[in-house]
C-alpha cells in the first residue's frame, strides 16, 4: 500500500542549510518507488544548492539525521558574526588534526560551528599560509556563513562580507588566539608540493651538482658565450 504524503518539516521554496554543501532551497517534495515490484514509496526533498549549481535528493525521513536545518534568525546570525572577534584557546599546529576537527564541525553545521571554523582558520592563516585542503575548507565555511547571514539579516552579500571582515580583521588587530603556540610543527609544505614543484626542486639539486663538477674540471671556471654572466 502506498504511503500518503508525510508531514514535512520543510516547505516548498523554503531556504535551508545543508551541512558541507551550502545554503539550498526546497524545489520539490517528490515520491519514488522503493522498488519496481512494490507500492511502497519514499518521499524526497529535491534541494537546489546554488553554490555548486546542483540538485540533490534527500529522503524526508533522513533530513534531520543528515543535519539539514532552517536558516537561523537575525539574533543567532549576529551572535555568530560577533564571535568572530572573540579570543579563543590555542589551536594545534598539527594541520591534519586541525583539519579533521574543523571538518567535523562543518558536518555538524550549526552557524556557530561554521563561524568557529572561519575564525580558527582565518587567524591561523595570519600565522602561516594554510595548506590547500584547509584553504578549501576555509573557503567553504566562509561562503556558507556569508550566504546564511545574508538571508538571516536580509542584507546584500557585499554588506555581509564587510561585517565578517570587520570582525575578523579590524584595524590594528592581532591574531585572537589567547596564548599562541610558539612551536610550529606543520608538515604541510611537503604534502602540498605538486609534481611540478618536485621536478623543479630535483632539477635545482641536479644543477648544483653540475656546477660543482664544472668547477672541479681543470681548475677553471666555465663562462657562457652568450654573456649571461653579466647578471652577476
């Protein structure tokens, strides 16, 4: 026997937050057969995610478990913005552990969780450039915060961006970590080196070896005929 349409938490055209994906809008609530030989159906939210320009189907019964939620109200949006300027405890200099911690916050997806990621990684970037994966995580969290604040406060993206930047980096500000860790054991430099960088590094080492060999030959220095040595 086919199920009747369930009572749903979200309505058509309602804007929602899909953790790890972005702000979306409920475009349809549709039913799909569980299998071709059964009348049992599953109801889905068809959610359009603007930032990735894609539509995802989420079972109505699983939406809460996934973390899909309504856009927060103005007060919660302002609270998230204000916390960007607050001091916070030291963060680990192990970028892999830091990345995993922030990834879990992104999956939880509250606006406070999102703001925590933005604050953490922005201030970390002031100490040392973020690894590629962390930079992507930061960009995703910041975009999600920006989009939700725009909707919650009814302001333009430009206005929301200005609010976020003002809290993160007011004039004359220093990183907001209460007691910054002096030790920096990030090992992301080797991790982020792409193939071209490695080849370039290898070529540089080879060139150094060649130079040493050239200097040893007959005790004479070699000069290029094209006058490149004028640069030295």
